[in-house]
C-alpha cells in the first residue's frame, strides 16, 4: 500500500481541480499503484505496481507510457522474461 495515499475526495473540491489533475500525470492509478477491488477503491487502499522479479515495473504500468516507450522491451512468454530484448528500438516510434 502507498503509505502517502490520501483519500481523493478529501483533497479535491472539483472534478476540474487543475493542480490536482496536473500533479497526477506522473503518479496515479495505473501509473504507480492500483486498486485490487471496488472495496479497495472505496477505502483508497492502493497497492504499488512493482516487478520484483525483473525490476521493470513499467511493463505492468498501463499509464506509464513514456517510461515503457523509452526502454528496451523483453517478451515474457509464460511469465518468464526473455534474456534478449525484442527488435523494438526504444523511443523509435511516435506516440
């Protein structure tokens, strides 16, 4: 769980709170944490997205596109990371 997590409703007074939204571009659900269930979402129980097996958390962070885009990618057949990266060159395709 993210020890610094604050209940969103307690710190946002509007859906249009630009400072809050801007501050969450590089940290938020799908970027560095996720909710396991709807009950966790209601209680704001956030779980950090990590990859302790290979040290590549951006592989699982669906909102961390910039970091994923700038790294070599390794296939994970059967959940096991290939030693050699794919032919994809980091930062080579526009996003």
